[in-house]
C-alpha cells in the first residue's frame, strides 16, 4: 500500500464552494446524459439502482463508500477508504481524474451527498449533485410520458379482463379480445421502455479508467477523525452552549434514543453532547428536490442555534449519507468550518471508551 498522509496537521486549507457550484438542475443535467467524460453516479442501494436509474449511470451505494470492518474500524481513518482501494474502485466505474461526476439518488439527497462527500474528500473538484435526482430527470423525459400513458391504458384493459373472467356468464369472445389487447399493450411498453432515460436492470459494465489520488489534495478540512470528535465532545460537555463546537446527529429518533441499532454497532444511543437534527428537515418533499430553499434551511439552523462562528461536525451511521446531507446544506449556506465525521456511529458506538447518551 502506497504511503499516505494521516496527520490532520498536514491538511490543506480548503475554500468551500457556493451552492451554485454544488448543485446542478435537472434541466442542465438532462443535456449531459450520454456525453463524453460525464458520469452519473447513483448513490442508492444496488436493489434500488436496478429498479430504476439514469441510462448510462453507475452504482456506488453511499453506505458502502465508508469502508470499515465488523467492529467499525476504518483502516485508513479518517478517510472513507484507503487511497489505493479508492483509486481502484473509482477507476472501475469508468471515472478518471478529469471526469465530471454527477451524484444523484431518488431525489431525497442523503445518498447523493454521500457520493459527493466521498469524492470531495479525495480532492475531486469536478463534481455536482443532481438536485431532485432520478425523479426530476424522469419528469423531463417525453418518452416517459408516452410510456406512462400506455401503461395506464394497459391497466384499464387488465381490469376489464379481470372482470370479464369473474363474470357469472363468461363472454369468451370478449375475454379473447381483451387478452389480445393487453398483450399488444405489453409489447408496446417493452418497445417504448428501450428508449426511456430512466431504465431498469444492472446497467452496462463501464470501461475501466485510470484514477489517481493526489495525497497532497486529500481534503482533511472536510472530514473529521474520532479524536477530533472526542475533543469537541469534551468541550461541549464542559462549556455547553458556550462551546466553540457543535455536533449534529442527523439520524432518526429511534436510533438517537438507542431503540434501533444498525449493522454491528455494539451500543445504541447517540454521541454525548450532540444536537439532534434529522436530515429530513432539509429535503423539499413537496417539490421532490434534494434541498429546500436557502432561506428555509437557514431558518431551521437559526432556530437550533447552529451559527457560523462554530466548528460543526455531523454524523449518522456511516458518514456517507445523512450526515453528508447536513454538511452539504451547511456548505450551501457558506458555513466556513464544517466536517463530516466519516467514522460516525459505526465507529463511535463500537468504542467502549467513548461517551454516549440514550
């Protein structure tokens, strides 16, 4: 394994991008589908990817980007993966150093931001998040509208066929006619589906590319280690609201109170001193966009006293997902000192020497 930098003291100063640099709209992204040197990366699970993904995109499940063993130990912490492993993995997805990576998920945001955080931490700057993800792209596809109309017609015929079969006096001629019409609609759907932008299946295997991580550009100002978190916890427990740190737990309530534990975490609960702010607060569920307006997000943060003068950490279960969603929202709002805790509760909950609360 190639030698790599581990000390936070060697970190380079990073300037965070504005929201216009982070997000790409569906209208803009749609024009880039199939273009050379552009790769759409889906952060949802492999099963969800198979159910529907942007044609030509690759699967990189956000939760699997945090590479830890069964005890939560990350071999090259605080990096999501060891550099050599990350280079091989990224290259296997057909991504090179100059590729424009467009991260997306269904529309909600966490898994797309997990992909975003992963690439950003390794210094990849040609990077966007598709606002509204797969859903918004699907809405733009004219072929999808045709497909949906034919599918609706097929459902009507299917219902008629079902009623005809259940009739007390069966009309065999009608049943035969409806079967024929339904079969024709199914064939039409199959033909139309080949032209859809949102397609099903595992997708084509990408041609392997060369990817190299410049270890001087690894962004240690964006990722936090367990030791950094412990320093922040101690300061919060000592100084309360006067602490210069804020730790955000982005998970759901059942995880926070310790009722639910994921994977192989030994202890349920949350990091002592954490501020509880679930990621769902930032998704625009009404418009099916990954993020609410800046004004709406800032109001949420103001109500919880999350101010720009603090150093802010966020965590979830594995760092790539719900916590990256929170950190991305903060980045969009120009918060200067923000970090994803890459080990997150998978690491913290398995270390018996670290303080938790339930």
